[in-house]
């Protein structure tokens, strides 16, 4: 029996003491465009209960935080923080990045 949980959109991820609201999603390309346009105010890197890392995005024009997802609307996850940092350094223009917060 598998303990893997498949998340449906919109997501409610259990991180630390759970979540009370549904989370909207954002794709990588939309995130890249928003970073380039200065529309991202914060990136929050969160370690989930299963030990993987996720990116939550705060946009200037949206009230709620969004979770980075794949085109299949599944959360984009990284197995370790080193890989996530490498991804951020190579995928996004480092000079354009907003503040990044780490939540473990």
C-alpha cells in the first residue's frame, strides 16, 4: 500500500501544522515572466512533511500565495535543498530575484 498522496488543484498541502486555505498554482514560465517584470515580492522555500522542498510565490497583484507547479498541475518538488538552490540559480535571473525565505 502506497503512502504517496496525489494532490489535486487547488492544493491544500500539509506543512508543519497544516493548512486552512486552498493554494493557487503558478507554472515555471509564468513565474519566470513575473520575476523579469518585477511582479514577485517573495519566494518561500518550504520543506513539506515528506522532506521534499516546494516553492511558494507571492505576487504584487495577488493576495494569496501560489505554489509552483508543473504543467500537469502537480506541485514542483525537489528532494533536497541543494538541488532547489541550483535550480533557482540556473533557471531564474539571480539579479532579478526577490527576497527568498526558507521554512523548515
